[in-house]
C-alpha cells in the first residue's frame, strides 16, 4: 500500500477516536494539524506574497515605493512590546480605512439595492403562483427587516410584523440546518469512503 | 496623538478608496489596485508572521509543563517541518511539502470537520424539540429539507423535491435576503462611522 | 439512559448506518433537481472554447464534498472544449486545484498551457478579484508551475474579465459572495458556483436576483450532475449512505420529540 494512504488512514482513525472520548492519540493528531496547517499557510504566504509581491519587486526590480507597505507591515511587530504597540495601529488604520472605503459601494450596490430591486421584480409574475410567491417574499423580507429594527419597540403592528419575521427566519434556519446536516454527513461519508476503499480495501 | 494619527490615516484611506472605486482613469485604477492588492497583501502577510511568532512564543512557554510537552513538540515540529521541506525540495507537484499537505493535513482537517456530523446527530436527538411555534416551524423546515433530499429508490418523488425547492426559493430566501440587506446596511453604516472617526473600537485601549 | 450514553448511541448509530450502506456498494441514480439542471444547462450553453475561470475557493476540510463537485464541473467544461484558467483564492485550494485539473485534463487529453492553465494562489481574495478585473497577467505574473504567464499560449488573448465568459467558484464558504460583489458588480463578469450544501441557502438571494447565474451544491448535487453527464462517480456511489444518514437523523429528531412530549405529559 502507498505510504501516503497508510499515514492518512492512521491519522483519520486517530481523529475519529475522539468520538469515544478525548484521548492522547486524538490530541496528538490535533496539535499536529494545527502545526502543519500553520506551516502550510506560512510557506504559501512567504512564496506568494512576501517574495512575489514584496521582496523580489523591491530588492531585485527596485520598485522603491514598496518600502511604504513594508514599513506598515513591520509596524505589526510592534505588538510584541508595550512601548511600540501603538505602531500596529497605523497598519490597522490602512487596512480598516481602505476596507471601509471599498466596502461602501459594494455593499450598497450588490447587497442592498440589487436585492431590493429583485424583490420588487418578483411581484410582477406571469401566473398566480408566481405573483403569490412574490408576495410571500415581500412579506418575508419586510417582516424580517422589522424583526431586526431595534430603534422602535416591537409593539402593535411593528410587534406583529416582527413576530411574522421570526417565523420566516425559522424557516430559513430550519432549511439551512437541513442542508448543513447534508454537508456534514457528506464530509463523513467522504472520509469513510477513503477508509473503506483506499485504506482497508473493503469496497471498490 | 497615538490615537489621532491612526484615525486620520484611516479616514484618509477610506475616502480615497471610496472615490477611486468610481474613477475610470488608468492612474486612478492603478492606485486603487496598488492599495487593495499590494498594501493589503503585504500588511496581512506580516500580520500572519506576528500570529506565527505568537504561537511559537506561547508554545515554548508551555514546554516546561511535562504533561503538555509531547503535544507542544508535535505542533512545533509540524510548523517547522513545512518551511524546511519547502526550502529543501520546493512546494510544487510531487514535493514532500505537497505529500505532507495531501496525506497529513487534508485527511486530518477533513476528518475533524467530519466529526461535526456526529454532533449534528447528537443535537438532533437531544436539542431539536418542538417546544414552541417558532421551534416547530424550524423543525418542520429542517425535516422538509432533509426528506426531499433522501430519495432512496424513488420513495420520495418529484413533488417533495419541488415543494422543498419552493420553500427554499421563496419563504426561506426572503428571510435570508432580509439578513443580507441588514448586513449590507449595517456594513455601510459601520464603514462610514469608521471613516468619520465615530467608531474607534479598532484602536483598542491605551495600555 | 444518561446524556453521555445517549450521545454515544447517536454517534454509534450514524457510524453503523454510513458504514453498512457504503459496504453495500450500491450506486443510486439521483433525481435531478431544477437547481442542478439549471447549472448544467448554463455551463452547457456557453459557446465552445469559451474562456472560463475555475476558482478553487475552499479549504482542505471540505474536500470530501468539494472534490466530487469540482470533478463534475471540470469534466463538463473539458468535455465542452472550454479553455480553463484555474486560480485559488484560499491557500489550501492551491494544491487541491492543481491536482484536480491535472487529473481531469488527462482524462480528456488536454494540454497544459494550450487548453488549461493553473495560476495558483493569490492571497487577499477581494484584492485578487479586483486585480484580475484589470489584468489577469498582472495579478499572476507566474503560473503555479513558475512559467511566465505572458509566455503561456492560452493566456495570449486573455487580459481581464472582458475576455472571460464565466467564473465558476468552487466554494465551501462565503467567497462566492466576493466574486458577486466585486467581480460581477464592478466588472460585470458572470458568476456561477458549485458550493458545499451548507452554503446553498446563503446564496439563494443571489440566484433570485440573477447576480449568481446558477449553482449546484453538495455531494448530492455532484451525484445529480454525474447523472446529467451520464457518468458514474463518488457522488452516485455515496447517495445510499447519504439518504440513509438523512433518514437516521430524521429518526433521531422524532425519537427526541416523542421522549420530550412523553416526559412533559408525565410531569
């Protein structure tokens, strides 16, 4: 058998042993996972970002303007000491500020306006069923939004609307739970498929 | 000053990026990409290095505890082995680095994730009760989703599937859309508050 | 029965149901849902030799679910002779994406550099999506194998999203949202997705608004897609176990509720 399959099989069983209870074998496999994943991301970040985007262009191609993000990057290390920890705020300021600037048009356009437009369009159906379904969406959307509107007491019409919103939210959470079960079961099936066919050769 | 300057920088970058989003001039596009691509990537990469350094520091402190040391050593070995392998044999194709990724990291990570199937099963038995009307709606919706996707030998035909698709496409989707619009509006408000300096929690507390 | 025992019993039941049904080794032809059919028709309807970006936006943890999905999508696209550009917006998608493309390309005798290329990983997904909108070659000066992208035959006529017919995002999380909000909203590139089942309901509003052209989800979606392609695979092979596990979970919910109502009646 391929050594890779043996290693993967043993590690799979080690993790599954957690189902009986926490044990040293599981804990060992878990810490190995933490270390290896961190090592993987470290290597990929080093090669794809620090070498490709920073060090090579800066030191080989002399793109000197890269000194600015380099300085902001180095400021992050300021967090290790009390007296220098304020420096990391400058790096965070660049990330948070630019992130906020980029997010406003995207969130407003793609998430809010396009979704509102789509809701209105749904009411203009060709058949009774389509119009009915469209109305369900309108009621669902506005009642859900009223549930999340906390600037007014949930009393009277607002209270009733928020309660209806709760029912729609429950339908969403229930459906999502169903699909999440499906997803998690699929992952387990995938591991069992590996164990039974590749590792133990019990199936084809 | 330690808080004012970062705030000014934050607001400046926020306004500049917001304006640049709409400009079509090549120089504006280039500046936009420089900040979103190079600045973000580089600062995030350093943030990751800080995270790795913290991980090593915390684990080295734990080494003195005899009961913890085998686990700490295993974690650190995993962490150091990957860069060493990458340095010696590269990271492409059939390198040892990729071998460890495929035969150690992938099975471990996928199996940890697979454990969730069991916790979902346990939660279904012990926590999924029809205690109230909303809880009953939650339960019924979950059952519809699960049943419609369990057509063993065609026991559950097309009608179950179509009904489940309707529930997902209309009532369920409308609630999700409400959440989405809520998040959208919330993000816009928070972003504006950050740019204008009203939201300052990201600055943390002065030590 | 105490809570520890009942938990272990629930665990053991799921383990037995999945193991036994998998040992039976029966493939099921899954009834195709409208959702999967829509995705199939959408990709099938793209003009021949379209340039398509396949983005591996998932982690290693969801591989058992994402691999069958990735395989059916790649098989369909290779069978239709499209030009495929693979990218990864999550670090772990890199190794997985290259392997999947390499495996499926072999099945269809596709040549690297002429019919498909894998550009590798770019950190900061929003930045990567925006950057590719201006220049794909600029975003990835080198491909995954270290070749200069300007010298790759396939990419000679592909500069940015204007030259790309569609993006297929293989995602186990919310990364497809960024393709929609930045790729589609700012640059107008058409986005479709193959996602983990748990993410299907998250993307429903985008399907309804047309921002997401089509999507297929989960192992079941993969099995349905295999059915439409007329090929077998791990999706169809796993459907008996999947369906049985669903029924088992439903049974647990019923038992839990019967016990709850009986205990409420008693006291």
